[in-house]
C-alpha cells in the first residue's frame, strides 16, 4: 500500500460522490436543467424532450448495465436508443429525428449521447468545500500532528466515465488518486476537461485517495463483492477507525428507484455489515441527508442547505479526530 507519513494510516474516510461530494450531479436532473441539456446535446431532436421520458425510456432501463460494466453512460444510452429504433418503439420521435437517425447510424447516436454525458460531468464537479478536508486546513493540521495522514476512499455506484472524471477533478487540486478495478480497462478520456492548467503534483506528502466505482468492480457498493475487491487493494483491518460520509441515495430525485426509502436503509445496513466483516474498527456514520427535496426546492435554497450540511460533515470529521 502507498504510504505518506508512517507505515500505515490509522483512519479511513469513506466518501460518497453523487449527492455527497457533489450536489451538482443531482441538480443536473432537475427538469429545467435536464431539458436544456437534452436540447443542447441533440437528444431532444430524437424525441427525448421530456425529462420524464428520458428517465423512464433511457436511464432506468440501462442503469444496471451502465453501473456494473465498463461500457459507460454514453454507450448504454446510444445502445438503448438503437434498440428502440430497431423495434420501431419511438412513436414519439419527430419527423426530424426519423430523417437523420437510421438503424445503421450508430456513430451518430454515440456522438449525441457523448455530448449529453459531457454536459452531465461538466456540471458534476466535486464541491470546493471538500477541499478543506482533502487538502486544506484539516489536512494541514493533520500534517502538523504526530498522527499518520488519513486515507480517503471515494466509493460510488456510477458509470465507468466517473472514475476518470473524479481523477481529473482531484488532479486539478494537486491530489493523486488510485482507482480500484476488477480488471484493467482502457483509461477513459477526461471528458474534454483541459487539465493543462492543473497544478503539478507536488512531491510533498499528499492525501491518499482511492476510488472504488461499481462500474469498475462489477457490483454495487451494497454488495459484499464490492468490499472484497476494495479489501484486496486496501486491507480494511489495518485501520483503527473508519468514518463514512454518505447520502446512501437519499438526495436523489424522488421517483428514482435508487432513492426509495426502504432501499436507502437496506443499502446503509448492508454497507455497514460489509465493513464490519472486514474490519474490527468501529464505523462512525454521518448520513449526508438533505431535508429539502432537490427536485422541488429552489436551487439557491438547496445550495445553502448543502453548504450547512457540508460544514456539519467537516465538524463531524474534526470531532472524530
């Protein structure tokens, strides 16, 4: 295992991505923002003007394949549209869409879905407030103490493109990251993010950030197999303390099966059981739950609530020093 200050870190901080590290990922799904992205990408010209139709016809049917394989978001969306075309299952497609989309025009579809995925990730950056934890005052204070540096793990259920996206985000902050993968996949592009202005990665000690993505591991993070693979790269028994900051799907849009309240509780309990099976350390949990529904509350109010919750999470981190 990579080390930075002592032979091993005594504390593991596990962070969720969508809805926790980034509220933008969830806000992107608001009807007004999503409708704009559908128009900009060209999906609206294929008939997907209505955000509800987009979710029900494209996202929900492809989520399992997209979240558990290396295909990626753009690939599964294009594949799904191609399947609907082959079955003549797009009666809602306008004349313009039917004119330009042919069953054999798969490259055309992937261009459109790739543009949409670019828009999604361009609006899904890690909130700057977390920099205080990863490389700001909290990290520097830890550096001045006699304690070893913390090890960070971003554990997420997401599409394959997300791994490279997170690495690009962290690199812009001068933070190295290491993906945990079931196999070796070709590195995904950074989705048009120009990292030429990224700060050079300093040889000085930096936090250790590992990334465990369901698409790379082939299983959801509620599954024991997910943590088995994490444990092979990052032996969990070596940590004396584990802090878990996660919304467990709570902050997703109402109506999204991932945000079902029963599933949230089951996901939380399953993750805690998995961690307990690999480590004797006590797991302290900060449920990153927004009180207001993201789809119905003004974005400005969501941002304020999110920042208050982020501050509480940082205080939780400090109190469990």
